[in-house]
C-alpha cells in the first residue's frame, strides 16, 4: 500500500483535463466501504511508516557502529 492511498493519482491526460474543468466535475477520491475501514487503512499506513522510520534509524546506527570499527 502506498502512503498516498487516500489521494487519487491521475495520469497526464486527466491532469490536462482538470485545467479545463472549471466546475470541478472530475474530482475523484479513493474511498473505503465504511468510515471504520478508512480509519483502519490510515492507521495501518501510519504504523507502517513508523516501522520504516525505526528500521531506517537502526540501519544508520548499525552503519555508524561498523564505520567506527565496533561490532
């Protein structure tokens, strides 16, 4: 799941059409079956990013330790 799953990802031609769409009829948003489902997906995405940040920090710390000659 991408971090932007709540936002529509239009292609080039959709973007060009939006320039001429003064009434906003082409607005499109990703949706969920229920508010609880949307909350679940958003919270899961948030925690996935927290896990990625922790993993990245641990890798950088490990790289610093090995660069200093410690194991």
